[in-house]
């Protein structure tokens, strides 16, 4: 398996990063179906500045949706490729959390600390390929024709 740091995975984006870690040559149709269920940017924009619940290994923690941003290489305002930053009420480790609120359908995303002070801000990268698009990820060590 290729070496991949957390920062590399976050920069690569959700589905592509998952395929890289798994060493998979392409994303399956099941992954495409899951991508279709990931909330759009506007889903998080509707709850920006409000409190959501984060359920994970540390129990249930309230967090404020602090920011929704563009990803490098994505269209500005892209509904399926964006980052979301949450400010939890207490420090949380990196990990998978189920985020929900009365106005946000529950979804599980990987969040990573983005401040030197653990738990000050957690970021998730959402990079879902549109339906019907095949996403291929190759090892950075792959040489065409080799």
C-alpha cells in the first residue's frame, strides 16, 4: 500500500482518498451510490453558525458549523466538492463522526483537527464524484507502461 499521510488524504479528497488507501483501482458503483447520499454544500450552508451533534468514539458532542469552503481545483461553490469546518464544544480526536441536527440529515464523515490546539477546529473534505463518473486512482509510484 502506498504511504499516505492524513494531510495527503485530506488534500486528495474523500472518495479518491479512500480508493488510494484501499489500493483499489476504481470506485465501485456502491461507492457512487454512497456519494449520492453525502450532503451537498447547501445542506451545511443552511446550518452554518448553528449547533449540530457529532456522534463518535468520544460520545455525543455539540459543535458549531463554522465555515464551508471551496476545494482547490473545484468550481467555486461546487455542491459536491467542498470543505466544512466545525468547532466542537470540547477537544475531539480525528475520526469518523456522524453529524446531524434537526435541519441536517445525519451523515458520517471523517474529521481531522486543523489547528495546533487539538479540538479547536475539525475539518471534513467532501469530494463526491457526480453520478455516472468513474473515478480511477493510481498509486503515485505507478509508471504507465511499466
